[in-house]
C-alpha cells in the first residue's frame, strides 16, 4: 500500500501543475487521440489510452507500446453578476492554467489473445480561486478550492474470439484537496449590519482509495465496433488534514457567547475561535480536520463504423454524481465561532453525448473532429461558489501522424460554458445570525480552452 501511495504522490508533484475544468469536476482528458474525436472512443479504444476508455481494446494493439503526454488547460475565470449574502456587484474569478498528464505502457502477445498494461491518469479535478480572500463577495463560502487526483491502473485484457474481447483493471487513487475561506460575521445585532472578517481558514489534506474498471469490445463485422466500459466509485477518507486558522480579528465581539457577555472579549480570546483550552496569546493556530469525498462511478457505451478512410463514433457517457450528496468537514479543535463546514450537494446523475470522426488522409496522416454535449449535475437549489457549474458545449479538432514506430497526436478543444442564472440566496435578514447565510441570486458566465499532445512508441 505504501509503495503505491508514494508512486502516486511523486507523480502528482512531478506531473500536475494544478487541477482542471470539466462538467462537475470529472476529467475525460486521458488521451489526445480520443480528445480530438470528442472523447467518443469507447468502441474504438485502439491506442494505449484504452486502459482508461475501454480496457478490452488492448487486444487490438501490437507488441509493446508506450504513450506519454498531457493536456494544457487555460481556464478563463468565471464572471458573476448579482447578489450574495455579502454584497451586490460583479466579480470575476482568477484565470487559471493547469496540466493534466497521461502515461501508458501496454504489451500484447504475438497472437493477440492476451494483453496487459498500466496507465496513469487524472480522472477528477477541480480548481476555483477568487481574487481577494478578504474582500470577495463569496469569501464566507470559499476563496480557493483545489482537488487533484491521480490513478495508477494495472489492466489485463483477453480476446475471447474474433468478435469479442473483455478487459478489467484495478485502480489505486491518490487525492489531494485544498480549501480556503474567510469567516465573516455580523458583529452587531440585526437589523444593524457590521460585517467583520473574523479569521482566515486554510485546509489541506490527502487520502487514497481502491477501485476497479472493466470493459467489453464487440466486433459484429469488419467495419463495425461496439464498446462498453465501467469504472467504480472511489471513497477518499481524509482523516488527518491540516487546518490553519490565521488573522483572527482582535475586535471585540458585540454579542454574548454562552456565559461570556456581549462586548467582553476580542476574537482572539480562547473559546471564541480557538478552543477554550488554547493559549490566550496569538492570532493564529493550527488544528486538524477530517472529511470524506465520494467520487462517482462512470460508464460509457459507444458504437463506431468505418467507411473506407472515414471512421465515425457516437457515445453516451454516464457519470453517477448522486454519490456527491454532501460535503462535510469536521474541524477537530474549535471555539464557539469556528464552525464545521456542512453543505448539501444533492448532485444528480447525468449523461453526456459525444460524437467524433477520423479521416485518414494518407496512411501516416489522420484528421479528427468531435463534439460533446456535457450537462451539469449541479441543481440550482444547491449551486454555490465551490463550483458554479453550467451545461457545456465542447468543440474539438485534432490530428495524428505516424513516423515509423512513433505516433504523434495533437488536439485542441474549446469549452463553451453556457450562461446560468440561479436564485437560491438564503439566510439573509439575520435568519442565520451571526453568519450571513448562503447561496446567491445572479448569473455566471465562463469558458476555457485546452490543447493536448501525446507521443507514442511501438517496439
């Protein structure tokens, strides 16, 4: 177990510069050939990224294959116009850039009946950051959130006969998460309104999980292929996260805290933010926290057909987001105004529609294009600043070129995130005193572009 964890940690540090951008926070960018075809690849699965898209496809490969590459993501910060519990106006998130890696090795025996390999990829990721943690109108919910995942996936596949292949694998996931927010209280009695930044909270933790995947590839005729794949859910238990509380306000608290009368103590007093047993000196301290991340199962079904030089595939891809029902973070040592984070997600299962085509211009050169309709799993009732998500239309183009034993694949993708208006502002008017409530009334806009490159070698 420790060896797998250390390998995943090192790969996260070496290969990932950040997190990424997708409907919900799933990342299908596990292969650049597939990306150029709108990720409609479940029935083709004819390069080493079959380990991710459909492991049964490994029986189509020859000898030994290595493929290495990744996808660069430029996320243009989303823009919000509307009202939150802390104010009204327009706010734009920071522009962020990330790199999503992939690495594969496969071996197929001479007669093609058995194949095996290992893949490394990042199936989930999330990155949002607001520009000023002490002034953002979303600061009481979140000012920064990151989720990085990396999976190491040993896989084996069997060719049952000329029509049917099956494959399966074991998945080891390492996940690392960060969250930052600023606690804001109304330091007066309603209807008076005196916002006070009480403290900054920074959380960071990691965890591991095991899962599995399997796939089926059917070839009813020489020109047609049908594929199905499934990957299990992952449960990440983060048991010993670091919780750093800093910049605790020295302002006097204007309302009573249990036996402490109003106006008697500053925010730095033990029992207010710090635990009652904590030292009185200092405006910062560290604690521990724990949470659980329930990442969803996924499945895909695809059909592909080839006419001479042209191959077209259509896929339906499911993400079972119902597992992402809550996000609860327990802070272990706390005072009266250092609250746990408890939020209802209630996300819904969604199915994305993918279509892609490849035209082989010459034997070494192929041109590709794809389109994805990617619906959001986030209901309006629970949408918040953690992930202001919306339906997406994804447009892709790509190309591949073979030079002897080498293969080079490139792709470009534009993500058109549709404008979304949500009205779920709650807890205003002192109903959640001394906090400021949750949600927002307003409209979000945003988009992103991605560029990928994979290099493969067969030997």
